[in-house]
C-alpha cells in the first residue's frame, strides 16, 4: 500500500517519547496498526516503523537512524508488513516500551 502526502506538523508526542515521526494525512479507513515501511523523500529511501492512526487520520513514520526536518516535503510511505494491531496504553511508559519493541521488530524485518 502506497500513501503520498506533504509532511505536516503533529502533536510532538512521538518526539517526547523518543521516537520522532513524520506525519501525512491518512484517508484510507481500511489501514490501521503498526507496519514496517519504506519512506521516499526526494531521491532517498528510508526504512521506517509506521503507525496508521485512524482516530486522527494520520499516517506517522519513524524513520530509522534519521534526524532531519522534513516539514513540507512531499513523501511516499509504502507499508510493507503489519507488525501489530493498534492498542491503547494506560501510560506513556508502556507506550514507549511498545514502540521500542515495534522498532526492534521493524529492524529485524529489514535484516531479512
């Protein structure tokens, strides 16, 4: 599945959790959860952990080993493999642990 859009500002919650993301609008009601993904920004392609947030209508991607600002860039996010379904967490500590586990699974996916 391919999604293209301009990177927009988010709530900065992912940054506070230690996993900054890029965000593009999501208009597909059939996609949700966490995915291994590839993100194309300009001529470069990055491996990423992506989160399809139906509640906010946003597709977020944490680009692995990347720390630049892409606000306003047109990017394409290709969802490759679903890692898990979306779930609620009672606190930020639990969410941070789950995200770290998701990122580890995505890194493992790209090793294979």
